[in-house]
C-alpha cells in the first residue's frame, strides 16, 4: 500500500443509505454505468436511528459505498439527488489518504480520468 494518488484527481469514498438492498443495487448500477463511480458496494441489513421532523425514527436500510474521484463527486452528487428516493439523501464524501496504487489508478480510469 502507498499514497499512489494522482494529485489532480484524488480518489474519494462516498457513502449513502438506501431504503433497501434493491434500491442500493439500482443506484450503484446507474452510477457505475454513467462512470460517476468505479464501484459500488452494497451492505444490506444496517439499522439507522435518526431524528426526522421532530421524531426519533428507526429504520432498516442498506449502505451504499461508492468509489469515485474528487472530480466526479459534484456530478455524482447531482445524479444521486435525481435518482434517490429519499427527500434528503445522505451523501458523505471521505478522502482516501492511501490505497493500493493499482486500485486507485483503476478507480480514476473507470470514472473517465484515465482516458
């Protein structure tokens, strides 16, 4: 493992929650097909506890982890807002400090940065 990040297009991990696994898979497929993400991992069976409109809610959800680049995050965010069924979809962007050089390169290439 090493830094291996291209300074102009660093890799990002974007997290969003979905009402179920089917929605998460559908979002991942659309975002990968559109090259807004190189990969989407669906983690089913999470429990979310949150405050919404003054009430504490508990819901079963699926977590979607998306691998992309900093340059693609704005378009990914916009598209996620269009496709996501929630009124206020979660979108958290995390910086990737290190990773396997070949994997990081692949993420950049698959999101259009290597062409």
